[in-house]
C-alpha cells in the first residue's frame, strides 16, 4: 500500500506537467485608409483569406481576432488603388504590439506585416 | 597545455603503490546443486578485481591472483543464481567445489555466456546504473562522452552525437537492447539514436571500441549498446517501485521518472513514465545560451516464461520531444514523436550442446518536425521540415559448444525507410506563396547479414574470431529538387546501389600471470553509406556552409584497425591499463564540391554545394591509459588519459573570398575534422560511514586542439581545466541522494566538438557553475 502512496503523486506531477502548447490571442488591426483597400490575412483556420474593406475615414479600424498556437504564422497584407490613401497594419499578440508597418500613396506594392507567434 | 604534464602525473600516481606480490593459484569445479552435473561457461571472478576465468565442459576452473586482502570469488551464469565464496587458507590449498542453484532467468544476463566483457581482447567501456544515477546529465550522448577517448558533437540542448576514437555519425553504431536500431529524422542529426531513449529508462551502457564486435551488425569504428530496464522475474510474486527526481540550478530544470515493476517466475512487468525539462543556461562568462528542452515518455514491458528457460518479452516505448533548442543548427526541434516496439525470445539449457537461442525483432517509427521560427531569417522565409523515419529489423543468434569453445552464429536484418520535405513560406510576399521541397524521397536501405563468432580459452590465452558478410541494397524515388516555378534544380533517377561487404576480426588475450595481460586485436569493418550520404537532397548538414547532395554511387568505406592492450591488476598496486590503436581507412567517405554549373546552392547563406565521395585513404591513431588504486582501500584515486589524431593524406581546400569559392588547393596530411583533443581526468574519493557517504573530486584537464582540418575550415579551440565535486549518500537500499557542483570555479569554456552558433564563428559555450541533486527511491 505504501508504494501506491509514492506512485500516485509522482504520476500526477509527471502528467500534469506534460502541458499543451500555449495559445495566444492574435489581433490584426488596420487603419489609416480613406478609401477601399484589399486585405489578405491568415484566419483562425490557418487559411489565407481575402477581404475588401470600405472605410469611411482614416479613423475607421478593421479588426480581426482569433486564437493561435505558438509558432503559427500570422500574416496581413494590404493594397489600395487610391493614390491619396494610406495604410497602417498592426499585429497584436495578447494585446501587445508584435509588428506593425505603414505606407502612404503606394499603390504598386503590398504592405505586408507577418511573422510567427513567438515561443515563450 | 603541456602533454607531458599528464604523463608525469600518471607516473607519480603509479609509483605510489608499486610493490611486489605473491602469485596464488586456485582451482575448482562448479556443479548444479540439484543434479550434481558440471556447469560449463560459468564466469568465476575475483570480487573487486579485474581477474576472472570461465569453467570448461567438466565445470573446472583455475584462477590466479596476487596476494589479495579478504579475497572473494563470485560466480555468474545466465541459468544460475550468483554465489559468493570467501577464500581462506583451506580453500587456497584444496580444490574448491561450488554448487550453484538454478536461477529464474533474467534476460539482461545473456551475454555472460562465453568470454565476459573484461576478457575480451579489445577495449570495452561500461557505464553502470550507479554512474547513470549519479550524474545530472539527461542526455545519454553526454554521459557517453565522459568516457576515455569518446567525445560528443553538440549542436543544441540534447542529442549529443558520440565520437569514438575519431569515428563519428554512422561510423559508430548505437543500438538498443542488443539489436534495436532507430533512424533519427533530422538531416543534421539533432536526434541521433540515443536521443530517442529517456535516460531514466537506462540500465547500463556498453561501448565496444573498434570494428571488432561484429555479431550485432556491421561495425566500422565502434558499437554502443544501450540497455534499458527489461521485465525481470522473481521466485515469488513481488511488486516494486522506483522513483527518480533530479533538479539543478543554472541550466535550470529537472529530470524525473517513476517505474513500477514486478512479477513472479512466470510473468513479469515493467512500466515507467519520465519527464525531463530544462531551460537556458549561463556560461562561465555570463552569456545566456539558448538550451531549453522538454522530453517525456512512457514505456511498458511484459515478460512471459511459458516454460523453464524460455522467456519471451515485449516492450513498447512512446516518447515525445517538444521545443528543443539547437543553437548551432539552422532549425530547432519543434516536435519529435517516436514509437519503439520490441519482441525478444531467449531459450537456454537445451538438451544438446546449445547454450542459448535468441531472437530479437523491433520496429521504430520517428516523426520529426523542425523549423527556423526562432532564427532571424524567419522574418522573410519560414521553413518547416517534416521527416518520417522508420527502422525495422530482427536478429537471430544461436550459441553452442563445439571444438572446446563457444560458437555463435546468426543473422541480422535491417530495413531503413526515410521520407521528408521542407515547406517554405515567403511571409513578406503578397499572397503568402509557399512551396514544398523534398529532403528525402521515399528512400530505403536494406541490410541482410550473416555472422559467426568463435571463442575459446586455451591455457593462458583467450581468443576470439568473428566474421560477417552483409548484403546491402538501397533505392529511392528520384532525387528531385524543383524551383518554385516547377523547373528542376537537380534531378537524379539513378538511385539504386547494391554491395556485398565482408568484415572480419580476431583477437587474443594472453594472461601472462595472475596480474598481467597483453591483448591484441585486428579487425576489418566495412559499412555501407547511410541515408544522408546516399540520398540527402540539397540541404546544409555539415560543419561547413554548403548545401549537401547525396551520392547513390558512393562505395562502402572500410576500417582496418589494430589494437594493442596491456593490463596489470594487483591488490596492492591497483589496476593499470593502456591501449594503443591504429586505423587505416580505405574508401574513406569525405566530400567534394560540385561546380555551380552542375547545381546551384538552394539555401540562403551557403557558399556552394558539396557531395559525398570516397577518397583513397585516411588514418587515425591514438591511445588510452587508465589507473585505479586498489578497491580494498577506503580512499580511491582514478586516472584516465586519452588522445586520438586522424589524418587525410591528400585533402582539397576551397578558397573562399566574399562568400564565393574562387579557387582550390591540395593540402597534404590535413587533420581529420571533429576529433577531440588530448584529455586527462583524475578522481579522488573517500568512503565514509561504511561506504554510505562518498564525496568525490574530479579534475578534468583538456588540452587545446590545434590539429584542425583546413579542408573543413575547422577552428582551433583552447584548453581548459575544470573542477567537479559530487557526494553520493546511500542512506539505505531504499533511499539514495546524489548531489554535486559542476564547474566549481565557473570557468568559461567550450568543448572542441561543440558546433559554432549558427551563422557565426561564436563558440557554443558550456554551462558555468551548476548545482544539482538527485533523489532515488527504490521500494
């Protein structure tokens, strides 16, 4: 019987310490545009998705949040056709800015912000 | 560091104890307690000394020794219980009659039939459970690398790859439980065989240096056998539990495990669960080195004894590795999922002259995932490699008495399968383009071997000869690398190869008298190229910054080695052993640059492409020296020293300027790369409180390595001396505590075999001062 007293807590410690991968809250935020722009982003299913955003003003935000595992790719890429517009893309992980970038009057190149969810 | 320093120190220690002693001869017969029949092949050993012999067919033995205080003999045989006999004045003059009681069979003892390991004419190192339990190390490769003339190539937190006398990678065979092979997944060998075994499941390690032990499979430069805990039988039903908990500072983390085991004489079981987790560490200069790892496993085994002397055992091991840092490689291990299945049969005491029949079959399955997400270049390209590696095989052996000796004949089979790819995501590109490249393309290697070994003791000479022949064949789907647009970068459809290899070894030990022994061995060991050398498709895997390309036309390489050994054992002097070896390798597998006109490199930062090729020859030579004070003192001093050097008589050096190869030159007598430098160790210990408390001091002195390969752009490394202290306290058979301080003086150092931090010449530093404690409970 006394052997069981040793086994049970040891097994408990062992298996509770085999934790799953940590998960993080990912938030994409885009602002700064005055007219329509196209976005491509990785969604909660880890798929590349496209959407068109129609802002009313530079203050309008497009926000998308999901939960991701450590190591997953986070990716937002946008382009606009209005030479008077601009774009600011930000990726937040657990509420903290992970990466961001912006451009103005660039209708030729995509603005891309990307990376991988860091391992703690 | 002055090499003579070690020799002078050794001579000083030796001179302390050298005295004359008297030769004593002792003989006797060993019989079965029940039927009174003679028992052959019983190993009769002098306790605490390196003196042993084996009974012949009539059960007779004769053993000689010098004057020993309180001499004791111990017998061992696979089918009988051990027996210890105290020798007094009556025994010395009379013939001894020893009766042995038949034992309930336990599988791990099978190899003692015939010559025991300490009677073999070649160099064998043993790492026992006590040593394994007293270390803070969780990496088995790291434990092995502490032995004389053995080093370890370190690339990250785990997976230290053993180097024996300058032989490395597939030149060294690492097997599990006498025959199980595991094919690691990583092309950079971040997961060599030993990394798939949890240190807490390990019972002992045996290292056979040289190409001499041929019965387990093709052997080129050395063989390492890892023996895990197997189901053991008991005369009556028993249950036991063993708990291990170890923790340490600096490289902060723990290793822990619980094992339950037991059974009776018909059925037995063992089940264990282990978890080891470590973080980063601080080097002696205060630098933080990324070295975290997380490994856990479960293991279960069942032993069945359907009839006396027939045992079947089944083992299963499932292990996981997660987020293991490999600072010196382009990627880290993200996950490793390994399954090992084993089934064994052992039958002994047949009615004819058969000593035993043994069968062992296994299957290992490794899924290995790596990525570069913790590397700076993942800001533009995220690369994820997934490799699936399987190894399936079997070994059959029968051991029988004939011609006044023991024959062992049998066959081995091994099938290796490997497939994998690398997925690349261009994460700064619009549309997130991604593409997949093959690293291996359904590659297979088959090896069928037949072996024979004969051992005999005649007079003062033990001798052994063995031979094996292997039929090795390999194939792969086309080796193909495509550009993202689908056009081929490299294509090779001719991937088949077949070889018939013959290996041979012979050796003898001449027991000049009870104290002295001279041994000589010669061996020719041939190995066929491995998966990397044959089929890797454009990946940086070496010491140097090149993409590597497998060569299916590569020929096997052959090691011709001669070993000379001398042992002296005396109750007042202690034991001294020395061995020298010389290896001449033909068709040595090296590398050659492939011109950019044939294939362009595919990895960012590399300067070209290399493929594997056979060069004419290379040679290696070296020595090992060991000294132990007598075991009958409360104090003990041990000393070891070892050295190896290797030469490539005609090497090609590529001259690089601004990241481009601009020319090549031939260098004569270029040292072979990745060979550890001269090393010496001294241990002092004293046994307090009836040997319950044993503090031990270890001084490890490693010379600078200036014998470096120009062809491989190898860097020299400085010498260092470190001090380690440990204390083993055995409170009872149930409770034991081992604790210690490594690198007491917090020296900043690195091993010569540590790879450099990826993309730099920065050395991979070893941990600074580190405290550890291990608690072992056995109930």
